[in-house]
C-alpha cells in the first residue's frame, strides 16, 4: 500500500466515472442477467457496504434482495429463482469464493454473477456470468474507485430491475422526496463533475477540514440509512491508509448508540446530511460543544461545510461524498513517517 499512489487513484475518479458513464450509455452490462424472484448480494468489506445499500434500495422497490457478509455461517438458502451477485474487486476474496462454493454445492439451481474489477479471476470461473467494474487498476492498494464503481453498477442493476430511471431527491435535510428520473449514465456524469470540483478546490478546504475532523480520539462519520455505505467507507479509508481511529454510524441510530461519547470524548463529527432525524443529533452536538463539519449540505452549527456541484441530488452524494475523507486520509497518510 502506497499513499502517493492512493492519491493518484483518487485523482483518476472523474475520468473513470466519465468512461463508465459512456460505457453504460453504449451497453447495459446487466443485459444478459435475467430478472429473478430474489437476489442475494455477497461481499466483504467495502463490497458489503455497497451491497447493503443496494439491497435496501431494491427492497424499497418491492424486489426481494438481501446483502450478506460472504464469511457468514448463516447464508440464506438459494434456489432456481435466485440470482447471487458475488462482489469482489480483486475477484479473489477468500470468503466470497468460499461462499459461492458453498452455495453452489447445495445444487439448488441458483444463478451466479461475479461483479469484479479484474477479468478472468477465480470468482468469475465459479460464476455463470461476469460483470466488470471498469474502475482500472488501483495502484495504491486501497479499494476506492472500485467501491464507487460497485455502487454505480448496482444502481444500474436497480434501474434495470425496476424498469425506470433512478430518482433524484431534494436538498440536504429534506426527507428525500422524489424528484425527476435520471439515467445511471447521466448520474455518473454528475458525480464526475462533483468529484472533479472537490479535487480542484481541495487546497481551499482540505487543510482546515483535516484539522477539524482528525481528533485525538478519532473521527466519527454519520450518514442516513440510505447512504450508510458512505459513512462506513469514509471511516474505513482513515483506518486502512493512515491507520487512524474512525467510526461510522447511521443518523437516527446515533442518538441510541453514539451520543454518549459526546460527553466524555473530544468528539469530532463529520455529518453527511439528508436525514429527517438530524435535529436530535444536532441538539446534542450543540449542547455538548462537539466539533461538527458538514459535507454536501448546509447544517446549523457546522464549524466547516464542504459543498460541491449537484450535492442537492442524493445519488450524486452517494457516489461522491466519500472522496472528501479519502482526501483527508491521503493527506494524513502522506505526512506520516514512513515505516521501514
């Protein structure tokens, strides 16, 4: 793992998203995958983060879908009416390979699709079909673009299964009321513009943001349930690269599980806005004098706010907002003393 190459991987995000948008416009990568009664999404780490949100979105449309950690001993039974999407950027995750082998051994006729960033992997060999992430080689050794492209490809699957475009939503802090439909390719182009803006303007916000959020007792990232993958992935980037303590929480659940830390720690909160449950969180943060920064929307009491183009579109936030703490992680990682 290499911090300079990790930063270079991040800087390629806009170009890779634009290329993926063009590819989706030319051909649906899911066209050869038949619609089935139920869907099982398997993965580990950031793949599972993306799967959780994708499965919840499908269920909200009435599609029977679940996401499971591939390493679980309690995998659901699958049969001829189920498609299993096994997600692994490398195509070689030991737990995901094992899960596919176990489910295939049951012999119940499920269809298996490998969603990977590399062609010709062992996972692809175990599956009936393969869909490529097209994220390019991540030379820094951290799954950053492949996480983003996993979400993008699963959003494309959602659009195919529901027979309509994806729905935009309202401004940060709104209940997420539906807006105009947008195609996956158009959404990716907006995310590419948003990512390019964050990269181009980073000198103006990154030093101050890093100082505010990297506290002596860690960083806490909070997001609504529909974008929980963003909080989980953002925290992972701080742990995986610079090895800094970082934690993720869902906005409504925060008042049940994390509020207690605001009394006893130097609590540094990165809020990814858009939940209708924010008022209680903000009230506690204000009372306890915790440090609050907001990404992608204006939030009362925020010490610092980072905005970007199209951040009024919820799915653009989903595909873009992790870049902020990825850049914080890259900066912190680059300035650390190098280990022998």
